[in-house]
């Protein structure tokens, strides 16, 4: 009925080894979820931000662009953080560079 003292003394060591393996096994799904999240959401978003930054840096005078608000115009002046956009003849607005969403092909906007 009683457990021998030699067997009882080895039980905590065996449980500790099994417990370590068990905790690593229980962490595996969490690690896998993070890896999948990185490749499905985080990495594509970082790539998109990098492309947008490159587009903003490549803006030049005369480019036809679309703003985040949906306005179409031609870039007339460029600054460090701001640019001037001509929406129509004689109508010019100042915008942050980051408000530009897309650069259109030349001749897209009919004047």
C-alpha cells in the first residue's frame, strides 16, 4: 500500500521533466499563431507602407495625383512635408505629402 521511498524521491524529477515538455508543447500553438499573423498581416502592411513612402518621395512637379479625400489634381510645388496641388485652373490647395494616395498616369485629368 505504501509507495517505497526510493520511488517517491524520483517522482518530482520525472514530473519536472514532463512539466517542461508539457509547457513547451502548450506554447507551440501560440508561437505558430504569431508566425502566421506576421506573414498574413504584419509583413504585407509593412511592404505597403514602404511602397507608399517610396511613391511619396518620388513625387515631382507636374505629377497628377489622387488625395486621400478623393481630390484629383496636379502637383505645382513641392516642400519637405507639404505640397501644392492645382485642382482646377486658378484653384490651388496645400496638402501634406502623406495625403497622396496614388499617382495617376500623365493625361488622366482632363483640364
